[in-house]
C-alpha cells in the first residue's frame, strides 16, 4: 500500500484524492468570507433554535401547574424536535 505521493501516472487513481492533487492550472486558494455570511448564518440558526427552546423550558413550570397530570416537558421536547425535523427537510 502506498500513498498518493507514490503514484507516477498522470491519471489519478481511486486511492488518490483530488483535494491533495489539484488539477493543473488551478490555484490552491481558500475561499474568503468577506461579508461574514457564515457567521451570520450560524448566528441566525443558533438564535432560531435557542430562543424558542428557552421560551418552552421557561413555560414548563406554568404549564405543569395548569396540567399536573401531564408530562409537559416531554410533550414540548417532542413537538419542538418534530417541527425542527420538518423545517430541516424543507430547507
């Protein structure tokens, strides 16, 4: 077993990676995020997940008082996760 450096053919084999052997004429540049889109997207996802979840866990005591025979915290968790799965499928 050799490494990708041991290959002397001009054609890359299945054991070589195109990430390590860029095509001729291409530059090995890392893409820049000049407008910080990645940060904005992850921040929005974080706020979108944590804000509703925090409102649910804050309201658990109130709903547990209203409905003492029901496991409200489990119902909130299941409904929250189902909605997120549906939204991720849509996205």
